[in-house]
């Protein structure tokens, strides 16, 4: 350690060497002056030993080999040479075999391989678990926003682990899988594009996923009966009254540019038809778990200069779609051939139809009924044959201000017609006449009518329930078994029956009434007020009190439809959105 500068100068002065003497000597730049150093004290030596070590410890650590070196030459002549047992078996190995080149795609590829191998060995094991989650207790019934996570109504406390699992499941029902999660699982970010020939050639391989099915052309999609006939839930279950287990699922991704006018489910396949006054028809595959887009679009059709106000599948096969707007003609679209045909007039009844938007197809697929624009004698409904498009019958109801609505019997052998004054007529296609006319109780202005349920009177189409909505917000539901009076063998319908239940939950005019295919639910609502929709349980005729809630995003409803298995509820609103709910129990 070098001494301070002032000490050095004092040493030079005390030795008797003057500055002039140094300058007079021959100066050699290679010669280094000798400087005397003080001896190190104990503190300095201790500090140096701690920081730099000393010679003895360095040598001890240097030759501390634990048997790794050959000690045959003694401590002074020890050489750094490995013993023979460590390199045994390596002398015959080539140098190239001792190295490995990493040909993976980088860190992302390595992590994907690790994740894939871990998933293969351990399933979908989480990357990290918190042991405190099992000690937590979360109340689902005590918080309003968490009640949707319950499996049964009586369930309340769950562990933190179960709470996290249910939150994750609820999120995936409402939102598509995030991109980062899809990449971590090794799923492609883009849908594969294949030609129709390649699609047909890969049918026998059995390797197509749900996303591949949803991306197929419409003709291929509707033809593949074996792959899609079993889609959806086929388990029959009995719903409870008063409280229903209904969960929101992923909505339709495409949004109409105008209010949704009609919704119709295909009778065989999980396909939803929607239309709007923006002249567009959509067909969507109902698959909430499809990737990357849930409920993907199959196809769409734009009909120029036609504000589509009604569109529906032709039952029972669903191979055709009929649609019409506020025009003097209507169209039917053959899904198998892709052709669209136009019917401009009804021979002999051309002047009765200024618009053909108010039509309905019979469930049997034989008939098409259209409400005439004229109000001759009250109101007229013309019936056509769907095969020949020829007029075959006319039902005339003597009601004031014309016909409000009508509905086909489930057998297709007749229809129930509602007049705007509350008069209801039962029309038979076999006799081409009314077999009975009755009055809706308390109706001052009928708007909408619907039939539903099973095990009703055979003479009235086997429908058990008939519901009528009026402009006062009242919905009356009648048991059709109570409409018939027992008088010998003659069919007699009561003129003023008593409703089984009167629903007064809404205060604005009722514009929508729909029954589920299994006859256990009835939805009724009004488009004149936001979130004005209710569900009623049948046969108890009670309104569910837990749905919809204040947070249910319904909007002003413009169309309502139940799925073919009665496990889905589709609601369209005036903003063009279509939302779906899954009915569980």
C-alpha cells in the first residue's frame, strides 16, 4: 500500500538528498526510484486478508481438489490432471457427438413444447396454485352479482378454488378465448382456408373440428346430417316454477344495421335465421364454444329494395326460407340449390294484398297464410299451397278494424285468428270454415296471439295453451281443454271462457308472445319499453321472479325465439343485436 504524498516528501528531505543533487545526476527514465514503505499494522493486514486473502489460504484452496487431481507428484509438483475414472468411456466418442444444436423456433417454441408436454402428462394443470384458496369461503347467495355462479338455488358458500373455476367458466361463456391463451395452447390464430374439393376429400378422415364445420359452405353444412343432427342438448328436463336457472352465453357476432324483425331456428340443425329491415338475412351456426369466432356466420343474403319484415324456415325439413317486406310480393329461398324465387301475385286476389309481410307457414309445411290488406267484412286471411303457390282457401273473420294476428295449430289442420276487437275464431282447413268463435276476456284491443304446449284437444290441433296480448299490457292465457263444452258428440266452444291466468307485469302494449317447443315456458314482452320481457312457467302459469334482472341487457326487444330443444332463448332488439341465454333448469 502506497504511503501518503506528504510522508514521501518528508522521507526524501530527511535522507539528505537535495533537489539540486537529483537534477545534477544523469537521469535514466528506465530507472525506478526505490521508496521506503512503513510496516503494515495489524488492522491493515487484517483488512487486506479479508479483502484479498493471503498466500497461505490461496495455496490451500488452489490445491484443494477433493480427489479430482493426480497427487502422485506431491504438493509442490502437483499438476492439473483429471483422474482416469472421470474420463472413462469418453475417449471413443467423437467431438461432434458431444455438442447439440438447438433448432427450435426460439424461446416461444421452447415454452410451447414445455407447456404441451406438461399438459400431456398432467392434463390442464394450472401453472401456479395458491394454497390459501382452499381456506377461503365465498358467499354466492349473499352478493347479487355472484348468484349467477350457483348451481342450485340453495347453494351458498364455496371455496376459493371453486370460486375461481366458476368465474373462469362464466367469463368463457360471455367472451371469446383471449389471443394469448389461444397461442399458449398452440391453437392457430386464423381459421384454415380450404377449397370445397379439399373439404369434401377430408370428410372421411374424421379430423375436422367444430370450427371447420362452421366454416363449411351452407350446402355442405346442411347436408352433413350425421355430424350435426346430434348437436345440442337432447336431454328432457322438467323446469321448476318461480325460479329458473338461465345463464347468458356468447351472443351472435354479426350485428344488423336496423332493428331485428324476426328470429327463427332451424327444425333439425343448430342454425339461427335472423332478418332486419336493412334488407339482410343472416344464417348463424349456434356454437358458443367455436374458435376463433363463437356462433360463426354461415352465410348472408341481401335483398335489394326489400325491407325484410318477416322470415322463417319452412317446417318440417327446413330446406326453404320464406321472407317478405312491405311489398306486393314475397320470396322463397331454396337452400339446397341456392335459388331464390319471387311470387308477385295471388291469382284472383291480387287487389287484396298491398303488402305480403304478414305471413306464417304451417308446421306441417303444406300451407302459407297471408293476412290481406283489405278489411272487407272485418278481415281476410288467404291460404296458399306451398308446393304450387296457388290459392286454396280464405278465412274471413267479422271483427272490427280487421285482423290483429293469427297462429297455426301444431298439426297444421287449422288456425286460430285474433281480431282487433278481441274476437277469436277457430278455423278448420278440413271444413274451410270456423268451428267456433269466442271472446277474449277484458280485451279492448288485441295485438298478438300465440299457441303452445301439448295434450290439448285433438279437434283444435293438440295445442293446450293460447295466449293473447292486448294494448293495455295485459296477457291472458287460456287452457284450450277448458274451451270446449261437453255436449253429446257435438263440438261446442264457449263464447266467453275464463282465462287460466292474467299476467299484469307489463304496462305497455304486448307485442311479442312465444312458447317453447316443449311447452314449459312462455315469453311475453313489449317493444315500447326497455327490458320489458318476462318468462312464465307452464302449467303453473307463474312468472319467474329471478329473471330478468336490472342488469340483464335486453334493450327494447323486437324479436324472441326459443331453440329447437327449448334450451336456448334468443332475443333481438332495436339496435340490431341478438343475445342468447342458455336455459338449464
